[in-house]
C-alpha cells in the first residue's frame, strides 16, 4: 500500500564488523540512533539491508528507517529497491552521510546537488535516476596533510575526536527528525544557525 507522506530515511555506511567507528559510517550510525530513540527495531529487509517502519515522533508522518546492506559504493541498488517496494518518489528519500567537504562535526541539510566525491551518493544518483532527494550531511572535514581521502574516512575516529563524532550523530538525528516534522526550510533555519 502506498502512503503518500511516508519518508524513506537512509543512512549510508559499510559493514559494522569491518568499519564500525569510522567516519564513513556516521550516516548509518545516525539512522541506528533514530531507531533506538523511536523504540524501533531494525530487522533484515528483503530489499537488502535492515529496516524499520514507524514514526520518529508521536503523530508524525510514517517513516522507514533503512541502512543498506553491503558496501557504501553499492548503496544505490538497495535504495532503489526500497523506493520501489514502498512506491515512493525520489523526493521522499532522505540520505544521511559523511561529507569531507563540510567542516568537521557540522550538520547541513539540502535537496539535490551532485555527489561531491561521495561514492555512496554517486551510486544512489546513478541507480535511482535522479538527484532530487534530501540530504543530511555530517561534516568530517578534509584529511590532514596529503592523506588519501578514502583512507581518512575508512579509518576509525581517533579517541580524542570520538565525543565530537557521537555529538554529530546526535545532531544529525535531531536534524532528520526536524526535517521530517517541519520540512526542509524550517530544519535548515534551525540547524544551520547552530555553532
């Protein structure tokens, strides 16, 4: 059954066993936190990954929280299948992901745009046939010195920065909740004003 106001909230990451605690998993960590806070249990989904249906706030619109299975670079297939399963247009997709082009530990929201060098977002654009989805970007900053960007995002967050990373995941979860409840402009006004 189609629910016109349902939102598919997708958090990008790699398998936790290998890549838990890395910058590249912040998007998936945010969706897991949203599930915990809403009292929802992520379970294996037939579209590939784990999912939970429910609401983020009492009386809020229905959502599906989704973490694609497999590796980041192949996120597009599971997301495409999830959109098809729920009969949702691309405009009702929210993708939460780490962004090296955004200052570390900042959160920004937008609709549309290019992949910005993020292979998970690039695969979603390619597989889902468009860019007009909502994004919640979790800043991780540029790698120091000449460090390879891929190596940087796939490295575990150092102990000295773990608290910042966890705070960013919490902020990301708040931003997603506001985005779903109040719309993009209101959520941007709230969260882009934060220090």
